[in-house]
């Protein structure tokens, strides 16, 4: 199977926001970072994929079948978790597992227990007693225990300390190492993508502006720090900031020679720099006094 998940021109309209023909694919072996600023449409898109939100038009295909027509069967093969577990906070992990396993035909309790041991997850702790990192590990343990082929996770590393985030990202890499499963996770923490994502899908104001290889995306841009403060080049930037002693900003790769000819050496950007300046370029900024 070449594609595990295909989102095709999904549209969803709210009074103050809409998804606009959202389309992208998830293939085996991929870890896709779904990025965009808060309110861009990440969570709404994930909810549309899982039929938790009704969308007006478009299609979602999972495992080559229409999600609307084969929802129950397809959800057996998908692990899904929103950003915060908040149901039955007074129940223990063991009790929640005993409820959850009734919904999955292929649930393997032994595999769940093995995953909990691997993640140092105490199954006799109540949900409300778990840290944010442990809640993410619980969600992943459930997904692994019913043999999910795709994990769809909303902001799984948000609020985690650096050690816990690193542990979760290591788990992600292990999950896809055999190239038969995939992970789609939304995030605004670009350093996580630097560590584990193979691909990114970038949504801005409800519209996909890039989907594809992370390395291709990064290699499309260059970061400039111009200590000569050459204002004649401002129109060459995607977006920029002026400081007292320099100008810095983002340019397209095809502008490289323009800056080299002016004795300015472009640098390779990181994802955070790209995201900051792309968002800056797409907004109107008015000057004001502080």
C-alpha cells in the first residue's frame, strides 16, 4: 500500500475561519509534522480526518477506502489522541485500558503491558496523577496495542520538559523504523521536527501552503543577517526585521546570488526561522508606539 491516508480538498466553514481545500497524503515510514501557528486549522483538520467534525466537501481516504463509508473498520487501524486526555480522570490506566480494549478487535493486552513497562508507565496510577509526558506515552501504548498503522496525534509534545520530549521523539522513530507504519502529529515546536520528522505539512489560515520533504522545504530558503544594513535589498526578502546594527530575514534560494554580489553570506535557516518569517510576510504590520 503506497498511501495510508489521503486527505482530498477538505472544506470546513466557521463564521470566522475556514479550511480551504486541504489536501495531503501520509505514506508508510513517514513522520509528518503538521505545522502552523495557533488557530491555523491543525486541530480542525485532524478532527475532520477522524469524522469528529462534519466537513462540507472533500474526501478522506484511509487504507484506500472512503473514511465515511468504512469509518468503524478504518478506526481499528488508526491511533488517535487529542492534545489533552481529560476523560475519567479518577480512573487508573488499568481501568481505562479495560474499557478501551472493548472497542478494538485486535487489542493485545500483553503488548499494552509491555509498552507500559518500556515507557515506565505505572498502570495503577490514576489519569489525573500522570504528567503530560506520561499521558502521551499512554496514548501511544494504546495505539501500539491495537496494532495501529497510523498514529494521528495533536500537539503530543506540548508542555513536556526536554527529557520527556526527547523520549517521545525516540519512540516515534522506533515506531516507523520498519517502514510499515506512519505518524502524523501537529506541533508548533519546530525543534521536534528537526529531530524526527521526515516530512512536513504547513497550514496557514486554513490553507495548505506546503506539503512534502522537510529537507526540500528547508533547502528552498536562506537566512540573511546583514550587518551592512543594505536597505537597497529589502525588496528581495520574503520578510525581514530591522535592528539597530543589522537587518535579518528570509529569502528564497534563487535570491542567493543577489546577496553574495553584495558581500552578504546567506546561511541555512532552521524551521523556526522559516516559519517566523513566512508568517510575518503573510500579515499586515502597522507601526505603533510602545
